C-alpha cells in the first residue's frame, strides 16, 4: 500500500481516494471526473466495475491497472511451492 501512495506522489501525480470503502458507482464517477489513467485496486473491485449496469455511461480511459490483494499471494504460492 505504501508504494502505491508514495511513488506517485514523488513523481508528481495526483492520487484520488473516492471513498473509504470500495463503492463501485463512486469509483466510476471519480475515474471519470478526475480523468484517471491508472487505477490500483483488488480483483473484486475490477470485477464489480466491469459488471456494473451503469458502466457504459462513463467515459473512462485507463492506461493500466495495478492489482493488489490476496490474488498475487495465491498465484505466487501455486507456482512457487508446487
């Protein structure tokens, strides 16, 4: 989490925290309003955004996404310890 906050600030980027807890509609509105081009989140957040019924109403152009959460640990464990 720390690198996801400090590195963009050191590079002169703007960080947007739309809501304390992930809320899909608020996230969609923030991505459009602030013209975000990179999003950091968990796999569940991306699935929620892709499945949201109002997603097509928003003009969102993400260049890349950064995935965090337990998914990396699970994949890393499968490929490292089997």
